[in-house]
C-alpha cells in the first residue's frame, strides 16, 4: 500500500513538473518574440535583425510564398498520381518508376528554389547572421534524408553547409 501511494505521489509530481515546464516555457518563448511580428518574428529575434533588414526579408518572403505554394501543389498532384499508380499494384511497375522519377524531379526543383530563396534572405542580413542562417537552412533543406542514408551505409558523406 505504501509503495503504491509513493508511486502515485511521484507520478503526480512528474506530471506537475511537466505542466510547469510547458507553461513557463511557453510564456518565456512568447515573451522573447516581438509582439505582432508574424511568422517571421523568430527570425528577427534569433538573428537580431533590425527593422530595415526585416522589411526586406518580409518582401522576399511574401514574393517567395506563392512560388512555394505552387511548387507544393505540383508535388501533391504528382504524389496523387504516384498513389494512383500504386493503387492495387503487387510490384514496382514501369509506371510507378516513372511517377517516382517525376516526384523526385519536382522535389529537386523545389529544393533548388528554396536554396535560392535562402541565399537571397541571407544576403539581406549582416554577413555573420546571414552565414549562420544559411548554414541552418541548408542543413534543414539538404539534410532531410542524410541521417537515414548515413545510418544505412555507415558513411558521413551528406552535404554540409
């Protein structure tokens, strides 16, 4: 009985601690981001950018978003075609191979456009912040499959920022 009570108290304390960490963490995070900064507020905070730099980055972002949305729609449509080709398939047909290749081409095009956008944004920042931003964006953009590939081959040959 005593052991059960002790376990319940420990579980309650862990739950309380987790709640407190989430609550105070969220309050700290929201206080760290400028009010009314929108979806790019993290960028201004993380890279300590001035209003002029942020204005240029917002213009770049707003110009890029329609292109990004269009690219995503093209990839989603092609994924729909791939899923249709996979439908009742019992093996990898020539059509499935073709659809996989088409999706891969679109994803490579998307990555190239994202990287071009990231380079533009990095040029709107002071050099040190731009280099740090670009390194992180390259890691996120190009490193998506790198860890999986490395784990399968035992290599460490992915693209570095």
